């Protein structure tokens, strides 16, 4: 699961830089959804799949993770938990 999220974030960063479009990741219970700015509102982005984790709970210390074309990514901790086990993924920025 951890690798799946890390790969999704890396893929999203590449997509953002390639298309020069900011994307927001919204984390809710057991899924991560990508949103893109469409005119004046954020809409689900069909080019990037929704990640669903079934019985694994996914949470974050921030409501929205923004990924910008300049390499910026909101610093966040993504928490995966199931039963009595949990794991944390920290986002990293490429900004200097």
C-alpha cells in the first residue's frame, strides 16, 4: 500500500509538470482522489485514477495536498492503518 501511494504521488507530480496544471489530492477514509482546476472550481480529474484501499484506513494531517508545476507539494503525513498496525508516508517537495 505504501509503495502504491508513493508511486501515485510521483506519477501525479510528473503529470502536473508535463501538463503544467496544478492538482489537489483529497484523502477521505479509504481513498485518494485527484482534482484539477476547471475554470473556477476543482473537479475530479479523470486522467488520474482514484486510489481505493478497501479495509485499510487512509488519513492525512492536512485536508488537501497541492501539487504544483514548479515542484511544490504540500508537506503532509499520510497515515495508513489496519487493525493494530499503522504506517506513515511523508510528502516531500522538490522546491529549493
